[in-house]
C-alpha cells in the first residue's frame, strides 16, 4: 500500500497544526524575557494579584516561625479577596497553621486568633501589632495578644 | 542539583518503571520513541497506583520502594497472555516524503513553544496554587495521603475524594526533591506534551497511513500546546488527562487494540484517566463499552473486557477503599443532588460554553479537527468510537454545569480546559478512514 498524503484532510491537519503553532509562538513574550527566569510562576497570570501574593507569602514564610498561627488579610478588607489569600497561604506557608480570615467569600473572623497577620496591600493605618516585615506587596505583623 | 531540577528529574522514574512492560515483544510494532512515551504514561499509572496502595495499607511512601514495585509490576504484566497469533503485521514503510516530514517538525516546535510559555510563567494554572500543589505538599510532608489535612473544615474546597494520580506524583517528586517546587510543577505541561508527541504518531500509524497519522498527531500536539497557554493548564491535571485519554483512544481505534498487549496498554491508560480527574471515569467506562461493542467481531470479549477494565477498577477501587477505610469519603462529591438539575439554565449554559470556547483561541483548536473530520474521505465505523466519546464527555460536562442555579462564572474559567480533550477525539475520528492505494 502506498502512502497518500495529500488532499483537503491532510492540508487541514498539517496546515491547522502549523497555524496553531505560529499563533502560539506569536503569543510568547520576547526571547530575552523567556530566558530570564520569572520571579514567580504567576508573573504572567491573568489574575494580576497572583504574582504579588506569591512574592508576599514567600517573603513572609521566611519571617514567620514554623508552627505559628497566621492569618492573611487584605487592605482594605474584602472577604472575596481574603478567601483567595487564605487559599494561597495554605500552599505557600506549609510550615504554619493558616487561619483564613474568610472562606467561601464570607468573613470567619479567625484572624483574631492568629499570632501573625499578613496584610496584602497598603500598610494599615492602625498597626495590628509589631511590624516584622514590609515589602512592596504588603506587611507582616506579630500580634501582641493573639 | 537544585530542588526544582531534582523535582523534575525524579519524574524520569515513571518511564523507567513502565519500560519493562513496553519492552515486551507485543509492543515491538511501535517505534522506540512511541514506546518511550507510552512507558512514561504507564509508569506514571503504576507509580501512582502503588502510592495509593501504600496509603491504603498505612505504609509510609518511600520513592525507591515505590519505583521498584512499579517496575516489578510492569515486568510481571509481561506474563499475561499478551501475544496474539492473529496480530497483524506492521504495515510496510516507505521513505518519508518532504511534506510528511513537516508534521513531526511542527509537533516538535509546538512542544518547544509550550516549554517557552511555561518557562516565562505564561501558562501557570491558578489551581496549582489553590488545589494540586498544597495537597501534594501536605502529602509529601506526611509521606502518605494526609487525612488530617483533608479533614480540615476550611480546606473543603480541596475535594478530599478527588482522584489521586496528580497529587501522588507531585508528592513523589517533592519527597525526592526535599520540597514542593512550584515552578518545576508547571513544566509537567510541556513534559506531558512531549510524551504525547512521542507516542501518538506511532499509535495512529496502526490506524491510518503514516502521513495522515503524523499530520493528525501534529495537530493534536499543536492544539494542546496552544490551548495550554490560552487556558493556563501548567501544573494542573489537564496535561495528564490529555496524555492518557488521547493515547487510549488512539490505541482503541488502531490495529494493536485487537491484541492482548494493546488491550492491556489501553486498560492501563484508561486507569490513568480515571485516576487523574473525575471526568476520566465516564470517559473510561464509555471508551471500554464502545470498543467492545464496535469491535466485538475482532475480539475475545471476556479477555478484552478484563484487560480494559481491571486496571481502572483496581486503581479507583484502591482509592475509594482508602477513603472508606478512613471514613473520609465513600464516592465522589457532588454539586448538589444528582438529579437536581436546573433545566431552565440549559440555554445559558450552552451559550456560556460557546463563549468560553470562543475566547480560547476563537474555537480554532476544536474547529480545525472538525474541519479535518468533515474533509476526511470514506470514514469507517471506528470513527464512531471517538465521536461518541466526545458526545458522552460533552453530555457529562453540560449535566454537571446544570447543577448550579447560575454556573456562568464556573464555565468561564473551566470550560476551555475541560472541553480540551475533545479536540483530540475529533482529530482521531478524522483519521478513521478507509486506507487508499495509489
């Protein structure tokens, strides 16, 4: 049997593959940016907060002692945002016990029981404790009375 | 070696564990690259399967022991009745023409593009951070499936009953590397794509002439590579599901599926699908039933059913036995009552799905295989297998979405991903044609 590799089906299969590959390449960032390692795995994620949250939690993980209770909150306070922060913290603070300030977009008020607070966003006007870390993405506080 | 590199390198244990089976004479009809890709898929299933058995038995995970047992299992599977006197001879090959040689080149470039997209953090799935990563990290720390972690009331969104393959393998790599490596986990997307690009042409070659097999493979790989970046799959379950479902379907429509070796391989790939994501279960059940029905005249039904279904039954059975023995789960969680369906939402669900697929590359990844299918001359009845499978999956997803009073947002961020395997099914259907001379 002789191989037949022509006709509209073959053109659509191969032409389609080539077209999708070209679009994929066109959507890539410039080569210099690909070679340079991103600061987080979420640098180009459509969820704009993902990369900054990742950086904040990575820095916080180094500043908070293992086994401590920690609660991430947003500034200004927002239960939807704090639900995401709580979920991110579970993954990025594996040595801490995360008490989410919100779950399923509803406030839990568990942050009142946490020894450490991670505040994503601007520094709160009313300090919730002793500042132990400040980054462009947020601050980390040790509460005086958990 | 840095932890991220070690994390990725440790996954090489999967093809090593699967190779003893793929080295069997029953698989010699496939090229070495094809068998290497298949060994990676089979080895992943066996490694994950043994991790589930260890968890069920209350034995702490030890990577070396798990790899040895997985490799030994692959070796022992060789003693099953895999060879078949009715096994068709490998088709004759002629030197590839220039146009044919373009297809593997396009597939390789697609895989490289997927590597580049992943390396630039453009394809990372948010679910890696919310779901897959934290579970794997906790399981690696506990060296088993950590039931106390899964019982945490605020971690209900992690779905305790979700199939274990992805979290098992990520935990395996994390134990080997000493920690979970977030960046490295995203590279599973191009690695699965590379395994698929390696294995798919050889499998499709048993169903269709070489030029068509290579071109169809190139389209599947390019479409997954494109879509993986568009809908952000790096680090989540989709790349694994693409590997298992695409290879299983390609195998089931090809010449090798009438042999014991082919059926066992398909069964292991279907076991991979059911162990990866919830939708792998309806896929595997439908695939096995369709195969037994459509190709019944070519098969010894009892043996074929055993080879196809037993690996999945054992894999999922061990997982559900683990859940039941720990009183953690007794089946998959449901979105509301099974028959509590919001039929009045059907139009909105369908339009939301269409909108989600349109935003994932103007629906091109699905339209191109459909066009190739329509253009294919003389389709055989085997094309019904992937087409009905696509219909079953579509029905399953629509049925699931109809369980919420308004699932628009859910569809918006999930439909592009969950409908992605359909593009491979459509492309495989397009190659199920009567082979022509000339």
